[in-house]
C-alpha cells in the first residue's frame, strides 16, 4: 500500500507536505504511510487520499483494479444517471440548463431568482 500511496501522490503532482495539508494531517503521517514501517492510514484518510489524488479507492487500498477510476463504469448503471424529477417541464429545463455555457447558466439563475423574488412580493394593481 505504501508504494501505491506514493505513486498516487506523485501522479497528482503533490509533495508529501502538500498532500498532508489537503488531508489536514501532519507531513510525518504521509511519510509514515509511504515508508516500509507498515503504518497504514485510517479508512477516512485512505478515502481522502483517493479523492485528492483522483485514483480508485479499490486500487489504492488493495492493488486490484485500475489505478484511475473509469468514468464509463457507471454508464450501465441506471441509477447513476437517474434524475429525481417528476415533471416533464422540469426535465426539459434541466436539460436546457446543462446545455448552456457557464455564463448563460449564471444569467438564467439570476433571472429565476429575480422571478422568484417577484412572486414573494404582493402584486400591485395596475
């Protein structure tokens, strides 16, 4: 495991100190995990290492499977792409939102918030 931690950290371009800072542990902890003295990180730290270094938790912990998680691995899992949306209009809005560039998304969000704010105020007669 110590070699996999070292490989993951180096692949992420992090020094021991930088990884320790991101995990909120001491640099000596990272050094111990990477040394041959058989000190292993606790599960929360192992998960944090995998997330920070963008490697597979299974690979990091056991050496099995690919080093880098496959993004397509969830493609065949129906629940992985599920949307908890009941209304077809809401689904259409969500699809349109996702197709917009980031700047346009922010404008749409601002518009929606402005419209929401208008609903909260009592309407004045014309």
